[in-house]
């Protein structure tokens, strides 16, 4: 509900978007020093993986919705969409060099699935004229 209160305040929308992108990026690239090596046969492993992968999809869907909510012009909107896709791939690439992390193509695909879900959910904002 509070998002609707900010609807007429572009600077606050950009602040919310920037804070979200910064927080999500940080969560994706911070090292996990005590990463547990779970056995794929463990039921906890399946639960952990399912939650992590669902988190990827939902986080990128929300980031896409927040990007549409910025209500930028069509050209910047397309650049922002490219940013989202590049962010998904870039953070996975960074994870290849971070302790306790492993960047994967599967996560990039899930991130892009989240972007697609966000596009569908906020299609009206993505297609409106500036």
C-alpha cells in the first residue's frame, strides 16, 4: 500500500528502486564463508535449493516491477530492462569468484524467468506512453 503513496514522487520511487537493487546485489555477491556442503540426497538440500531458486525468481520479478514503477520514458525503460538482464548474468559471473558462492547458468535462466514474470505482472506500466 505504501508504494501507492509514493506514486507521485519520482525521486522517492528512484530511492526505493536503488535501495532494492543495492540490497539484492549485496545479498548475491557477499561471501558465504561457512557454506555447508549439503548432500543432494538430503531432504533439507531439496528444501534449501527450492527456496533459494524461488527467491531468485521472486526477487527479479519484484525488481522488474519496481523498474516499471519508475515510469520512465520508453527508451530508458528498454535500457533498464537490459540492465536487469545484465544484472542477472553479471552477479552470477561475480559469484564465480566469491567464497562459498557458485554462479550458474541455471540461476541466470531463473533470474530471467523472474524478469519475465515481473514484465507480465507490470505490463501496463511497461507499455504506457511516457
